[in-house]
């Protein structure tokens, strides 16, 4: 009986822990906290001299702020009901949706540059250097393939995930080889790389997902305008339809197709016609 009570207590504590984590990190206001941290990172990055390496207290503060930002981004996206609420016109209005989208783009750009600065600082403070482009390129290629497989071959999407994980393991091995006997430094470098890259990837994918929605919406709007002829610089016109029996009638243009074809309706007969 005691063992069952302990098991129940463990599940209860775990359930409450997850609940409060979701309430805290999934709160919409956490997005503004990320924005605040990103502004601080921007100030630090702009104050750095070209080629400068941060050391000592400044190095610790820089890494801590960056890693905290990445961790919050990951947890917020994982726990929030709608991670992109700040770009949803229904919730914030069109003006703020546009402003917030531009701010998100700035966050992505600044964080990507800051990530590279942090990795340079980690290598310099560890007296080593390692190429981490393999890991970054595998992220980009892996996610592109993952979206492709998820759309057309969902049953095989796990293969892409496995390949991506393998490439990241190879990247970590490269870190350990570059650090040699400095195992502690290699572990720290791997930790910074994984948390930093995943956090930057998460916020980038959030931005890309909104961008895809915008592109699809604009494409749909263009298609509607093209079909209906609304907004065209060419006014809807008239045409004269000639029949094989020698008669004819006036027809009004009712719309235009995506390939430039024009649709007409006869004034007298009401019949519809298409002219290329």
C-alpha cells in the first residue's frame, strides 16, 4: 500500500510541476520578457569591438543571458497555447501584428549573430577552435527535408530525424576532439552549442512559420484579385459577341482568370463567354 501511495505521490508532484511550468513559461507575457532580453543582447553585441573576445565576468554574463534567452524561447514555444499570438491580428490588431512580426525578425537576426559571437568566445576562452558549420547546415537541411517528408512521406519522417541526430552527434565529437584533454571545456562547449543552436532554431522556425502564413495569404489574395479583376489597372470592359447565324449582342465583362482570360455575359441572352 505504501508503494502505491508513493507512486501516486510522484505522479501527482510531476503533474503539478508540469502544470505550473506550462502556466509560467507558456504565459503570453513571456514573449515580452524574451524581447527585453533580446534588446539587452543587442546592446551587448553592438558595444563589442570587431574581433573582440569577451573574458572574465563579461564573458559569464554574456553567456548566461544568451542561454537563459534560448531556454525561455524553447520552453515558451513548447508550453504556450499559441506561441505566435503576438502576430495574430485577431488578438493584437493588424498594426501591432505587423510591428511584432518585424520585431521578431530582428530578434532572429540578432540572436543568430549573437550565437556566432558566443561560440567564438567559448572557443577563445578554451584555447581552441572548431568548425561547427556541419551542425548548422545539418539543422537547415534536416528541417527542410523534414517539412518535405512530413508533407509527402510522413511515414518516413523519422528517418530525417535520425539522420539529423547523427549529424549533431558527429558535431559534438568534433568539439571533443578539438578540446583534447580539456574534457570540461568540451562539455561546456557542447552544452552552449546545443542550447544556443536549438533556441535560435526554435525562434527562427517560429518566424518562418509566420512568414509562410503571410506568403500563402498574399498568394491567395493575389489569386482572388486576379480571378475577380478587382484592383486591376484595366477596367472591366465590354465586348460584342457574333453568332454563326449573323446576329450579335453586347456583352459585359464579369471577371478575369489567372491566365489573363476574360469572362463576359451577354446583355440579352445572359449567356456566359470566355475570351483569351
